[in-house]
């Protein structure tokens, strides 16, 4: 029977139990920490939603921001819950499997030791001239070897797949943590971008003017806002006028160029006609 590296594999299973116990502890701390942070962020965003704001633009900003952030935190809360319902149980299953393998190795070693002792006993009996064929001890040896052959095959398969299984499980755990964190922050940026795009310049200026007038500030302040807005509009109009003048200039140049080409073509045709008339006179 092929020898199996039992001591080395036994050491690996013991290391496996320790390592996955650490991973389980890390995941438990991560779950508790993430839940605590989510609760604090939710509380902060709820406070923003409850702000009593008269300015309609700011009121809309507070409302949209708060609702968007609370939605993100709820989504993350659902993902974090999977640490408890999926990742930690996966880690616990790996620990249980390693412990079971360790126990199987222990059983294998016990049977192996008993079988060697029984085989030594049979050799002594044979030397004494005793017939051991069909005896209970021979039957025990046969049963033990059958067990060791079957159990040994299973242990060899585990040894062959051991590292691949470890890498696959750890990869799944780490990738899950990375992916849900990346998705959370990507959605965070998306939500803030949406909020930024919802703020329209004209609504903002109108709300500033309305707020200024509502507290009884001088009309001059409101007029300054209008003047500033009008100045910006005039600048935009000037830019449009410049663009229009540029277009007209290009069109005028294009027309002059076309006229010049037409005149040149006409002159060339006249010259050709004169040459034809000269040729006709020569023939005559």
C-alpha cells in the first residue's frame, strides 16, 4: 500500500483550524463595525432630512441628498448582513471539515498502529508453529487493511485538492468583501453626481433673490443679483454675436472667392472664343 504523508497532512489541518478561526474572528469584527458605522451614517442623514429649510432649492438638496444616502446605506446594510449569513458560516464549515479530517487522520493512525502490532503478533505465532490461518487475529488484520486502503484513498484525494480548496474559499471571501465595498463607493459617487446635476443655475439664482427679498433687504441687493445675471446673459449674447459675425465674414469671403472664380472662368471662355475666331480667319 502506498505510504501517505500523515504527519504533514495532520499538521496542515491543525494550521487550517487556527487560520480559519482567525478569519472567523475578523469577519465577526468587520460585521459589528460595519453595522455600527451604518447606524451612525443613517442617523446623520436622517438629521439632514429633518432640517427645517424655507429656501426651496436648499430644501430639495437636503431632501434628495438624505434620501439618496439612506438608500445607499440600506443597500450596504443588506450586503453586510451576508457576512453573517454566508461568509461566517462558510468559514465555520471549513473549520468543521478540518476538525473532521483531523479526527479521521487520528483514526487512521490508530488502526495503522494496531495492524502493525497484530502483524508482529502473527509473526511470533508463526515462529512458535501456531496456525494463524483463519484465526480472529488474521481476520482483524484483513479488515484493518481494507479500512486503511479505503480511508487512505480519501486522505490522498484530500491532500491533492487541499491547496486548491483553500485558495478557492479564501478567494470567494475576499472577492465578496472587495466587490460590495467597490459597488457601495461607486453608487455613492453616482448618487452625488445625480444630486449635483439636479441643481439648476436658474433655480439657484431665483431662490437667492427670493430669500433676499423675503427678509426685507434693500431692493438694491436684488437688483445687483439681476444686474449680475443680466451681465452674464450679455456676455453670452456678445459671444453669440461674435460667432454670428465670424460666420458672416466667412460667408462673404466664400462668395467673393466664388465670384472671382466665375469671372476668371468667363474671361477664359472669352479668350478661347477669340482664339477660335482667329483660327477661322486664318483658314479663310
